[in-house]
């Protein structure tokens, strides 16, 4: 069977209210391409909400009108992962409304409230699981089975991998983790993904950085750290006014479809197909083989040259932060003299502590190859 895994999906901006004409004009070629696959899965970052009442403190809240569910149906997307840092932006109402809307439209989902998804397709049995890491500063992260977003915690993930594997299912693991806008995963996340291969053979595909990261085959498993964006646009907020809080760069506009051929629960081959998000919201297939090969090559040797790799990655992060800070003025400062911003800072510090507790301290030495 042929499986397609897609990057981040947010029905905002150009993707928020698309007419039938726009769907065909902007998404038609990608829809036709996806028709070759037996099953298509994406990461839905925008909850659907009826009341539009924001929850918690965040720099950006994402939400989609219920009419945008037709975009998923048009693209023939069969299932979505909900374990991400925006699915609870509109609280319990937004999450529940999203679940009901997906069910009403025949779209499978997983990654919240301990919900997994098992599908038998052809001669393969696939178990889809979704987890969100504290590194994304998400809301309502919880233990597997409790109400909320499945948290990325090694013990819980290992348990799910074991259960599915022992019952004859191939694990397809969606992980929302890392830092945004950098094409290289952290040493922590590389080690953590490799560690899980000691439990069983599985497929790992990641989201949240909003850019492509490398892919590696390790201990019989396939690990794709970030697929980048699939449907995404500039992000506007009340505080950002007429200017977007986040403007998509050329790096953000390039995403990846991870294509797998699976026979009898084994990945027999895989391929990276790059896509490009045009400024008008048109999605198209592009050739980015040289870039993706470079990311894969750097990832392959990351743990052999850990200090050098981490320094290179940190410079990219520092440059990104410096560029963002250069745009801050007195208006930016005044807008953040607000209790909600203070709560955001408190939440970020708490999530940092929980990340250290649930990820960093549990990591063991993993061989570089």
C-alpha cells in the first residue's frame, strides 16, 4: 500500500475561506497527486471553533471556520493528527467541536484523549499515534488516556509502541516537537527518536519547526524529524495589527510529502517529494532534492560531531531571534505590558521544566550509528 504523510496544515489566510474555484485553481494539482495514495495523513494545527473564545496565554492563536473542513475533503486527506500546540487554542469547546466536525465528515483523527487510529490497508496493519512535546509550549498536555493532548513522554510512548507491535501493528508515530524555523533537530530529539527504535521497528514523522529537517534510517526504523508546512500562511494577531506576526520565508514555504510503500507491515521504500506554497496559496510540486540530501547528510553524522552540530544549530536560532528582535519598537513593548503576556512567560518556564523532566533527564547514550 502507498501512504502519504503531510506537514503542518492551518486553514488561515489564503486557506481560510476558499471557493470551489480557488480549491481547484490553487490545490487541484496537489489533490490529483495525492489520489495515487491509498491513505493520506496530515497534521491539523487549526481547531474548528463555534464560539471563537480563546484559551490560555499565547503569542498567536490559530482557528479555522467550520466551512474550511471542505479543504480536507477536497484534498482527499483521510486522517489528521491533533497532537500539536495549537489544537487547544480555543479550549475544550474548540477541541470537541473539531472532533465532532471531523467525525461528521468521515475524517479520522488521533493524538488527543488517548485516541489512536488503527487501519488495515491491503496486507498491512497500521497504528497511528500522536504526541506533542513540551518544547512547543503547548496547552493541555496530559498523560495518554486523559482528556487533552497526548504528551511526549518516553514511558507512555514506549508503552503504546509495545502494545501495537505485540498485537501485530506497524507503528506510525507523529511527533510535534522542536524549535521553529531551523532545519536541524536538537540532539535531544535525535537521541530520543533513536532510543525508541530499541522498542520496535517504527516510522517517526515530525512537525512544528515549519521547515524541512532530515530523514534517517536507524535500527530498522525510518525517522523524519520535520515535514515542514503543507498548507500554511502568514500569521496575523490582534497585537500585530496590519503587519503579520509571522511572515512565511522561502524556507517556510517549502514542505515535504513523505511517501511510503508498505508491504506486510514493512516499509519497503520511501521518497521525499517537496512542495511549495505560493504567496497566493497555490500548492505545487517542486524539486528540492539537493537541499533535502544535504539535511539528511548532516543529520547522519550529528552525534559523531555533537558540539559542532549544536553550535551550528544554535547560530541559526540566534540569527532568527536577532532578526525578530530588530523589528521590535516601543509599540511592541507596550503591547506586552499585559497580564496575558506575563502568564505566557510563566507557562514557557513551566514547560521548560517539564521538558527537562520528561525528555532531557531520561535520555541515555545512543550510538551514533
